[in-house]
C-alpha cells in the first residue's frame, strides 16, 4: 500500500485521495502538520508542503499535479474505462486548466486563507499561531462567490465539469468545495446546478472517506456528510 502525507482540509491532498479511490486503491494516510517543519518530512519535500506520495520503492512524488500525472501513467493508461484524463489532447488541456483553477486559483483566492485563519491558527495556538484575522476571512469569503458562480455555470452547461465524463477536473473541484463545505462557507441554495453536481460527487464511493474526516476542535457543518442536502 502506498503512503500519502496529507492534511485533512488540504484540497490538494483530498484530490489525490479521490484520484486513487476512483481506481479502487487505498492509501496509507499520515497526517502532516506542515508548520511543525519535521526534518523527516522535509527530507521528502524541502518545500514542506502536502501532499507527498511515497510511491513504489518509497520514492517521494511531490504535489497534486505531479501525482495526478503519475496516477494517470501508472493506472489510467491501463484502465481506460476509468481514466481520469481524456484521450484527446485538447480535452486534456481543458481538464488541466480546470484542475489548476480549483487547486491553484481557488487555493490562492479562498482556501489557503480560510483554512489558515479558521483551522490552522487554532491548531497552532500551542505555539505562535495568533488570532484569526477577520479582514482576511471577509476577503476570502467575498471571493467564494466568483468560484461558485463559475462552478454553477460549468455544472449547468456540461454533464461533468470538463465535458461528458468524470475527470480530474471534477475531483479537483470536489476536493476544493468539500473543504469549504466542511467549514459551512457555501450557500448551496444560490447555486442549484453546482449543488446537484456536488451531490453526485458526494454519492460516489470514492468520496466516503472524505465525509468521515474530522479536524480536532472544529466539527463540520451539520449537512457535511448528508448525501441529500
């Protein structure tokens, strides 16, 4: 079994977990508190970020996009009925664009700020986490609207976010939005197409472990694990 260094409310970590689960593979999970700067972890990834996958032979593969390429080359190429990339190069480009949108832009605009202020600072309070910054939280919440509006558009005009079938684009979006959903930051009633798409994602077997995730001191919103919300 391969090992993944992750954090429960890291969207990129969740994306990797979903990717392997869609191929029916379990991962051994090690929760990494990156702010602790463990020398053993830094030897695997000097950048000190998650996710990091220990692949065959305990070779470290660092970062969600790189791990996704590895999964496609070692799993998707041989299970084309379940492949999370498309065969067509232009369709693959769209999948990569949307994956970057959710794991890159949404991370920069929203996720990193809300997770830091609402999740990490309380966990770091034993040291020097500091108090949550209300201004940062307000700015991040304002940015949620753009991302939800775009997701609602994609879900309302396509069967899946990048086209006719499930791909990495859906997994990256679901990973990102699941973090916001855990925190109760999404008004689903204002985005019906996105809500219906997310409900389909939550109902997939690959999603079940994410719905069981909990962070110490911060319970999820009441509907988080509810498939009919």
